[in-house]
C-alpha cells in the first residue's frame, strides 16, 4: 500500500514537472516569437522581443553587436543582440523620482578608439528638495565607468520632478557641428525660464565634446549661461537627432496636446510658454505660433497628443524603403511613427500601434529599428520591415 502511494506521488510529480516544462517552453516560444503589425499606410513590421528591463529610459548601440540600455532607477546594462546582458559598474550618484533618474547614454563619435560615454542623469545636493540634470563623460573599460568628468549641469536646480529632458546628440562628422554635443534641457515645469537668458532651462545647449563653450554659439556675447544656448523657448524636448542632410531636429512634448516636431536653427526661439499649438492643462488658451512671427513654428504638430519620447533618423541606404525616414516613439499614443520628409516638410506619416507606451527607439548598424517600452516590465524590441 505504501509502495503504491509512493508510486502515485512519484508519477504525479513527474507529470507535474512535464506539464510545467511544456508550459515554460510554450511561454518561452510565445515570448520570443515574432509578431507582425500593420501600419496605417500599409507597411508591415515584425517585432521580436529581446530582453526585459525595469523602467528603461534610453538605448544606444556601441558597436555592431552590443548596445547599452539605461534604466531610470540607476542601472546601466550592456546588452548583446541575443538578449544576454551584464550590469555596468561605476555610475554616479543618481536621484530617482518622478520623471527623473538615470537618463540618456551616448557614445563619443570616436568611441571605438577612446571608449568615452556621455551620460545624463538627475541629481540633488539637498536630499531631493531641489533637483537638476547633469551630463558627465566617462571611459567604459572592462564593464566599469572610469574617470568621470562633468560636462554640463542644469541651472538652477529647482523643486519638482518633471521636465528634465536631458537627451543627447552629437553633430555629424564633416558637418559644421562635427564634434559638438547638443543637450536638451527642459523647462522643469516652471515655463517662464524658457524665455530668459539667466538660466539654461527650456533650451537646447551646444558644447564642445569636453564641455568647453563654442565661440560661435548665437548668444556668446551675453556671457554664461546664455553663451551655452543654441535655441530657446522649449518645453520638454525628449527627442533630438540629426537628419541625413545634417539638420538638427527635435520632438517636444506639448502641454494639453500640441506636441511639436521642429528643425532647430541657430538662435531660434520656439515660443514656449508664450505660444503653443496646445493649451494649458486647466484649459487656459495659449496663442498659436501664427499670432507672433518672431517665434519659429513647428514643422508639424499633433492634436490630440502623441506624447513623443524620442527621435531617430534612418541613414540613407540604396534599396532601403525607410531610407532617410524619421521615427518617433510615443508614450500616450502607444505607437511608433514613421515620417517621410521632403524639402524639410512631412509628406507622409505612418503610425504603428503597439499597445504599449514606448519610451525610446534607436537604429542599429544593420539599419533595423530597436525600441524599449516604458514601465516596470519594459521590453527591448527589435523591429524589421517585411
């Protein structure tokens, strides 16, 4: 009798193990399986899940086979294309909360030779009472960040946990911006500083790669911090990227609707908070750009909001149907957007609804699109055009 019971228990145990193994294998296959999604203009993309992260914020490739993924809580991951990941050590002290934490990561244009990374993050010097973004550069060596150097700091530090922006972009090689670092600095939800020269909030900043201030910046004669400013009148720029023809573009979160896509010109004022294509959250009207010609209007704006969170351009490549197109990730829209551009105007927009808030996207060396979802279980996804 005892033998029979033991046999039954053993058989039951083996069956359970087999069932669990089958379920695990099935779930694994589903998790790794490619999913096809049709766009609004008839294109079809295939999506493959690569890895999962806790609150990812940015991603960037450092070579053909590896990319870096930052998470807002303060982790930086080295990820291989097969999803294998390892943690990078030696990060600075980071203040997490609200929209702030570890931010953008960008390799130096000569990263292959010098190993330098640029990292944006939020910090506080008074236990969180006031906060501001910083940008450092450090050398990545053997999985650790060494020799931290402060490149830029958001001034002044203020109360609140929103609108840090702190996206990064380098000027293209051979262009007039070769070796220049561009940094987006949000208005910190205060608004008014975006129109003043005594701070660097609500601005796009232009610096040499070592943090020196270029003498040909548009407001150089006004002294610091105005001499670091390239453009002003911004709200919350979360996407900044150069197009194949070396123009700097940026996507910007509007207030209540009115998200913008802009070409960023030297010394231009984009009007926030005096003009906008949206309104304040309490319904208060904001005049549109058309009411004041001294402000540069957007190339495109979105009503209702798409909540644009990053921007990347596909390089020019013969035979690539997406050659030269811009791609924007969306948070509230839970989508990515493909934009065809001709003569600095949008001639076609295609939306791919993914059903998840998309935090950021980038383009790999083999011209495939990679993106990360927002939130506590944010997937790293690889996207291919079918």
